[in-house]
């Protein structure tokens, strides 16, 4: 594995989910090149979802919210709902994905889950778009990552991700640390 890949993984938003609380205003300590298994699962989920969304955007197609998870066995799964897109809203898909993750966690056990959807960057900026990721770790931590993007003549341009801790919606029975 090359150094650039390792550096990118160290600075990624999913790393903060499996690390000590980041909302207390302190920078996370870098722990060398090693990552915990939970961090690996979060990385794989985030990367998979970003790749799926990026391919859809490059093909200039609209996509419904899509999810991915890592089971306790290490198996990575993709989750999509079979709702009629003409009569359902994106929020229906998001709620359905979260419910499917909760059910799958009870049946098979999950380590990490995530979903991504394309959204307006803000109510007052409907012409600006962003990819929105909802990521959760089995330790009960959840993070929303908003990645604004623009379509340029040269292709897609992504802005810096905006991170915020959010309440968990899948792993809700985990005791706080």
C-alpha cells in the first residue's frame, strides 16, 4: 500500500467515528499507519458509497439514496429499496434504508453502516449540490458528511467535506462511552 493511500485514510472523516470524541475541540492524535478493524469497516463503507455516488454523477444520472454496510463476518453488502421512484420521496428511501439496517443488525450483526444521497446544498442555494453521507459505527457514533460539488466543463469538482456528529439511528442501543 502506497504512502499517499495511507495518508488519505488517516485524514478521512470516517476515522473520527472510531476515534475518541472529536467534538471537544481537540485534534485527533495520529496513530501511525495502523487502523482498527472498525475504522477499516468505516473506510470501506464510506469509500464504496463515494465511488457509487461519483460514478452516478459522472454519468450525469440522478440516483436514489443507496446504502452499504459491513456485517460482523466482514461481508460488505449494498442496500437499496425497491420503492417506486415516481411515488416516493428521497426521505422515504432514507427511512427505509435505516430500517433495513436495524433489521439486518438484529439478524446478522453489523459493524458499520452508511448511506449517501444527492441533495441541494441549502434551502437558499437550490442550484448548489452536495453529496450527503450518513455513517454509523457499531460503537453508537454517527457522523454526517456533506461534500459540496460543482459540475464544471472539466468535470466534477468537490469542496472540502463538512462534518458534524449526529444522533445514531441504527446502533441506538449502544451505551455511551
